[in-house]
C-alpha cells in the first residue's frame, strides 16, 4: 500500500508530466505552423490552394449564409420588442449592424466553420496519416507539410474572413426583412442610422481582424490535430472531437480578449 | 563480401517506449544486389526500413545511405536523398484522391518537367510491368489489396530509383501475380542495377531472388549469408525459421504466464471466492 504522502507526490508528478506534455504539444504545433505556412507556393501549390478554397470555403457557404440570415432576423425581432418600449425602434438598423459586425458575424461564422470545415480537415488528414499516405509522400521526396498542409492552412486563413463578410451582409439584410418589411420600422431610418453609426475602421475593420485571428486559430487547430493524431479509428474520432471543442473554446476565449482590447478601452 | 556497400547500418539501437526493438544491429547492403531481411513477425523488419528511409531516428548508432548519414541530413537534403529511393509499403499507401494513373504519375509530375505525353507513356509502361495497364482509370478504393500493392510498386519505380525498399511485397498475392512479382523484382534488379532490400517472411520466394540474407530475431542479426549457406545453417533458430517448424527455440507464443495457471488458476480463484 502506498502511504498518503506517496500518493500526493504521485499526483504532483502526474500533474507535472501532464504540464510537460501540453508544453511539448504546443511547441510541436508552433514548429508545425512555421514549417508549413511559411514559404512561396509553386504553380501547383496555387492550384491545390484553389481546390481547398472550394472545399473549405465554397462548401461552407450554404450553412454560413442560412445561419446569418436567421441570426439577423432574430436580432431584429428581439431588438424591436425592446427598442419599441423606449420609442427607439429607428435605432434598429444600428443595433443589428453593430452586433453583427463587431461580434456575431466573426464568432458564429468561426464556430460554424470549426464544425463544418475544421472537423472535415482533421478527419481527412488523419485518415491520410492512418493509411500511410503521408509517409509514402515523404518517401517519394515530397514534403507533406508543403503539399498537403500548407494549401489547407492558407485556404482556411482566406476563406473564413470572406465567409464572415457574407454572414454579416446577409444578417443585416435579414434584420431589414423582419424589421422593415414585417414590423414596419421606417426604411430610411433603418439604413441611415446604420450609416451614421457604423464606423468602417473601428467596427468593420475590428470585426475583420477578429475574423482573421479566428481563421488562423481554427484552421491551425484543425490541421494540427489531424497531423498529430494517433493513427487509429479511435484516434481519428477523438482528434475530430478535439478540433471542434478546442477551436470553439479558443474562439470564445479570444473573442473576449480581442473585444476587451478593441472596444473595452484597454 | 567484396561489393560496394550502398547502405551501412552500424550498431543501431532502437526502442519504442520501454520495448527494445533493436539491440545493436550491423548490416551492409551491397549496391546492385537483392538483399533480404527476414525474421518472425514483430522483430522490427518494417521499423528497419523506416530507419533506412529516415522516418524514424535510431537511439544509438548510424545508418549511411550512399555514404550519407541519413539522420544527420537537413530536411531538404533528406528529401533529395529520398528521390533516389523507392519504397513499397505493406498497405500500398496509394493516394486516395487520385486514380491509379495519377498515383503512378505523381512522382514524375512533382520531380520532373517532362511533357504530359511522355509522362503518359512512362506511366503506362510502369503499369504494364505490373500487369495493371487496364486498371488505370480505377480509384484506389476499387482495387483489391494485392492490386493496390502492385500499383504502389509501379509508383515506387516510376522515377527509376537507385534503391527500392520492399515491405512484404508478396503478402496477399495470388500464385500467378506472386510469380510475376518475384520475376519483376529480380528483373528490375538486373536490368537497372537497382539495389533492392526485401523485407519478407515468405521463405521460398525470398530465397529464390535474394543474393544475400539477414535473419533478425530478438533485436539482433542472428544469421546472415547467401541463400545456400542459410539453408545449410545448423543453428536451431535459423533452421526452425527457414524450414517453418513450430517447435524450436523461437517461441510461437507472445510471452505470457503458463496456460495452466492462466485458466486453472482463474478457475480455482473463482471457486474459492
């Protein structure tokens, strides 16, 4: 039997080992990002990137657009019921636009992107690893980091900000649909209030910076989880789950930090 | 041996976790010959190929390929060296997003600037050699295991490498394609002066094509020699393997406590409990 003291020491040792593992994984992930994302693409690389843009970008368009529409509509509905009590329903356009551009478009689009494209990237790369395709590529003398990983990383970096713009635009239009067409807010005040209060640099610009940060983090997590997983069916399923969980947490946590820096006067 | 060595393996130790796979192995693989590495399952034959290809790093010792220390090379130099190697994987490891033709064309497309028409001719010639020219439009998912491995062989020889590492080339082949493969490996070796390393436990086929053999067991080279000397070897470990006898010094069973105590001990304990 172990004494209580030994058990305590054991627990500390395990904790320390866990900490070391986490730091090591972070280091590997950092090296991985540096080795794969930096470099000038070849002509073939551009083609591979375009194919991935289709896969992670175009195919995610439907879910992002539909969600954007509904979120815009709900925002207008909820906003109207509150604003109308103060007789301030003319400010509906301003409310819808600011919530979408500053917060909802970057965050929700990133969460959807992690679920739709991130998990698929992890599973695809994981399966390539499990079936030794990555190893055989290495043995042919082609670096999988450049050939498989880099196009996927860059496609994610570019696709998510574009999807976010789409989300925002459709969301504002959804708000217009409900607020103006259905609830009867004056159309002129919906648009002109929005125009007067939304600043291109601090609202649209900061929203886009957020979106770019989320794009880098989500794609990085997804691709690294796929590349680093244990090549078994269980390993693939775990890594896919981890991609969605880690990237969702990272997006929400980073959103708070970025908001605090951008709008919180830090 | 008086041949020029192409691969030199010097005192290589390797372990996975606490499991020791190699305890100081030494090998010389001569240029232009077929060298076979044999041994029971789980002796690390595939691991050895991965060490030669630079995918794994030994804990101790070094591996020279054509005079270059594989594990001291920069990433770029290692990839340049790998262009001169072909490796046939046990699973085939074909790229699932490309069809058979494109899989074989892949090394040519990335490493050469040949015009499309010439790539097409080369690919068809390689596929003809493995008897799968007619299967060029199929996707890897539509191939059987044996066919996938033949396509993988065509891909491995696409760039006419100087060295080919074969990982279990004969597994899952029907007798006809087995005979063709054996001939193909031999012919490739003679016609192109390739250095071939064949990892296998198909004794008959391997003995028929190998110029020199190494027998691995317990993380060490237990015997080496030409097929003739190995056949005549009196060491019980060697003759047990070469003649496929169930009883001998090499255990068939994975280490465990005795069957008696495993089954009856359990029963006694249950009854008592």
